[in-house]
């Protein structure tokens, strides 16, 4: 899981640095590639709105069902340190992993915590094994999907603590943020996004068409798959034209994807800019 922490740290740092700069000066690109984020919180420049930190573990009023392994703590510590160097927070937020009784990951605004469930990791691995036999590739797919999940829950957290507007479905909005943060204009970022999207495609195969939860706050798994692929394609249409075709992104949707990506990216960067630690 250590690769997950490093991937999250670098993706978020490069993407936020690049996109905030581009938002401030439309059409401009940073003069040089940003340095990798430090994992030493003491070296972080203080932001006037920064009153809290991402921390590893559980709030005092929450009792864990399963003790976190040392390796898991180390991974989350790297993630927390990276996020503390990227974005100001008004209060402490805890990141942890626990047994939940179901595959899930969630942000709890009442306790100020982001929780990953061990069952979710197991579910991701089972899902990807249905399309890939190479365990190393399966592990990479699981890691990419966990990155997307981390950014997704981070979106919920930021909307809550900074009272950011979300005029549509919040679940769709944070899916967009997660995808934008993963798309760092590299082949690796694109592949990671596609892998994470594939998990929704796999999950959709288990949906009973006679028992779809139309009332649920989440979009259907297949819809989330196409939304992610659309943003990936739209981030660089000339480079990603291979994404269009049968069983991929339909041409009817592809024509709008560049605009969708630019709008989502512009909106999120405008919302986050006041809280980015520069």
C-alpha cells in the first residue's frame, strides 16, 4: 500500500499546483515541474486559514473494531503529511482503516474522519480478478481504485468543512474531483483513471435491471464508468482518441467531453484555490 500513498501525494500536488496556476492565468503553464511534496509537516508554509491537520487513527470518541497494522499506519501517515502540505483545513480530520461489515469507504462529518473498510479492498481485488489473472496487474488496479476512492472521500470532506457549494449531486461532484486529481497529464495518470473506472464497469454487471436503486444518491455504476472515461478523454482528446469506439466511449458523448472536463476542472480549482497552500 505504500505505493498508494506516494501516488496520492504526487498526483494531488502536481495536479493542484498545475491547475491552480492555470486557473489564475488561463492558458499559462508553470515554468517548471513542481518539486515533490515534502512529508515533513514542520516544513509546510503556514496558511492563514489552516487551523487543523489530517491525522492517522480514530477520534477519541470512536472505538475501532480492528487495530490498524503498522504498515497501514505508515501509508496513511504519508498521505496525511502530503495533504497537510497541500490544503488548509479548519479542523483535524482523521484517516483510518477498519472492519465495517461491508465493502465501503466513507467520510463521517460528525466525527471528522475518513474511513476505508478492509472489506472494500477485498472486494476490489475480487472484482479485478474477474478480468485479469496476473496478480501484479490486479494489485496495480486495486491501488489505482483506492486512489480514486481517497480523492472521492476527500471531496466529501472538503465540501463539508469549507461549506463548498455543490449544486448537483454531491456524489457526482466528488467523482469529478477524484478524476481531475488523477489526470495529471501523464500516461500513468490516464491508466490509473481507466483502471478505477473499470471497477465501476465490473460492478455494473452485478446490477439487477429489475431492482435498480433509482432513489440512491449515487449514479449507477455504469454511468460513473462513462463519466470518468469522458473526463479522461476530454482532458486530452488528441492524445486519447483511442478511447472512442464499441464498448468504450460512444462518439455521441465524446464530442462534449473536452468541454465537460474543462468545466469540471475550472469549477473545482476555483472552489479550492483559497485553501491551497502555495
